[in-house]
C-alpha cells in the first residue's frame, strides 16, 4: 500500500514519538477499569505517517531511489490507534484539508474502532478551547500538541489546564522559532513581540531574556539591551509558565536535536488533574530521561 506522509524530521522525530508511545501504554494500563471516558487528542495530526530525512552517503547513487525504499515511520495518529487497552475516542485535528482527507482513510485500516475516530479539519486553538469548555468530570484524555512552530496560544494551554482532566504532551519550538526571534540586541518588532506574548501568555519574557548593557559607545545606536537567554533558560521559562497553570509538570523536558546538535524543540509534559498529577509526572519524568 502506498503511504502518504509529511516529510519531516530525523532521528529526533522517532525519539519523540517513541516517548509519547511509552506514556500512552502506561496511561491506558492505569485507566483500564476506571469510571471515565478516555480520549486521545492529537492536534496537527498530519497524515498519519512521517517520512524521515535520510542521511546521504558521499557516493551519489547511479539510480534514483524507489518510492518503497524511503524511510517511513508511523506518526502519532497510528501509534495511538494501536495502543492496548484502547482509548474510547480518538480526536485528530488537522487544519489542512488535504491532510485531513488523507487521515479519513485511516478508518479503513482500523475498522473495529472507526466509529470512535473523529477527524476535524479545523484551527487547533479554536477547536481545543471549545472542546475544553465541556464538562470534564467524567472524562479524561491525553493530548499531544505537535505544532510546526508557534501556532499554539497561551489561552489554549490555559483552557487545557482548566479541564482538570487532560495530560498534555507539547512540543515547544525552542530553536526553530523562539530563539531565532529573540535578537541579540533586543530589537524585536511589535509583530514579533505580540507573537511571543501570545505564546507565553505574558510579556515578562523580555525581562527574563534581556538585560541592560553596562555601557554603550557614543555612536552605539542599538537598544542598549543585550540578550542573556540561552536554550536552557528559554526552556526553563516556558516550563515555569506551564507550572503556573497545571497541577504538575515534568521537571526534565527533553531537548530534541538536529544532526548538527542544535536544539530544535523541547518535549514537555504537564498534568491537569491534581489527584493524578504526581503519578503522571513521575511516569513522564522517567520516560523523558535520556
């Protein structure tokens, strides 16, 4: 069968998916037999497959690589659908209609649970906030937010926390977006400031990431500010923001590196339910260890 996929990632992609998979297995073992309707929610669900970028050898191939030889791995959608014990509902959110249409085919591969698979072509922030506004007293869920950049707004994260029923895995765009936007001299446009405010839910990030220069030259026309933030401090700041909203947060979020050993994302975990958070965080922290 021909696989349709999103071309993305490398070893870090497989690493991310394997850790989330381990959590789903542990979560469903704990939730089996408990009096809750349990869902798996996946925003930015893609097509269900991920095509990994391959490392090229120094010798050029004389023949083009056939389609079947490409390296595919199952994305988070298919991983969740295969977890046993199974979830009661699966909600996959994908804004791009073409990808959402491709996702519809997945129901044919899982006929026994197809009636419990919901695929929505919608804006993730709007859909999630509406979903989180429901009554969650008899519901529980694991949510995976895997955006391509800075699409998730802080009010969406707050809505997830307020359910008191969702365990959240979120990929924070540490190197692919945030660090690049935080210029060394503090010259950040109002548009970019608003984007960062929207993602962090406050403007205090500027005071965290910059300090005033001790002295400036006569012809120094920059802002008089200098960047003190690095990958570690940016990640710590975002994790503290999660802690301000959720009952429990893993203290060891995992940096995901590219082939040049530059951090791209930070894989973070937060639990919304006060009673379940200690157990959930303990499991997540174990899974996040290198």
